[in-house]
């Protein structure tokens, strides 16, 4: 198996986890890490160099390296999305990781810069967009669509024919009934049971889930 070189953008916990998973369970070798210059606080991580993002062209050329942006759901996934765009503009192909311990049906579509942890189940004709994180143990039902820049925490159940729009956050142990649509920038709280559609920018909690009286931009510090 031919190994490929990978640059990880980020130097936090998710970046360390991504390095471990890519190294142990993929055909990538992690060459180093990059962060934006204002956040460059160290020059080594996991025995690999950490460089300023504006220097990556020289240190880790796009001709010989792919990139993965390992940033969690900061500002409703906008930081991760912005850095993905910046890496693309520099010519990098964005890598996706799918755990060998995930169950992914043969006709599932998965985009770039996705990270699919162990024990995820992704069923028949589901679609996963670009820049999506599925933490461990989720169920994505048949023909459901997870759009770009979504973060799904562990043990969520997304039933069949659901659609989760761009930039959403889905909390741990939440449940979506079949045929649910979740609007852009919405937040599904931990343990919420969603039995009707969720509007854009809504924050819902509880069983059955209901609006929490604030909007997602306020909760996640999104700058409009």
C-alpha cells in the first residue's frame, strides 16, 4: 500500500486524535501540523513540526501533501469551514478519514474533510457532505442527508429521510424522528428528542424537543 503525506491543520485535542487515527488506521503519514500565525504557540507536537499556516506551501507543498482540518465545532463549524477553504485555495486536496470500525453501506456518499469515527452506522443511500464530523457511535438512517460543515456528537440517532442543513451541531444522545428537516445553523441539545422540523438558528432541547429561547449564533459566538 502506497503511503500518502498528510498535513493536519490544528494543534488541539482533535488534531492529536486525527493524527493517531490517520497514522494507525489509514494509508496516510502525518508530516506535521499547521495553525494560523496568531495561534502559533509551539514548534513541535507529537514529534512533528508545527508551522504557521501561511508557510505551509514551502514546508508541506500541495503537490506532495494532502491536508485535513482538525478543528471542532468552534463558531458553529465556521472556523473549520474557513480553514478548509483557505487550504483549497492553496491547492491542497482535503483528506477524509473513515474508521475501519464504522459500518458504511456501499452506496453512501461522503465528501472531503470528513472524519467518521468508530461504531458509526451509515445506511443505504445516505449522503454526508463536506467537512462533516461524526464522532463515535452515531446512526445515520437510510436516505438521510447531512449537509456541509456539520458536527454530530456521539450516540445520536438520525432516522431515515432526515435532512440536517449546513453548519448545524447535533448533541450527544439526541434522536431525530424520520423525515425531520433541521434548518441551517441549528443546535440540537444533548438528549433532545426531535419530533418536528427545526428552524434555522434554533436551539432545541428536551423530550420532545422545544426551542430554548435563544439562537445558535449567541450560544456559539458566531459573528455575523
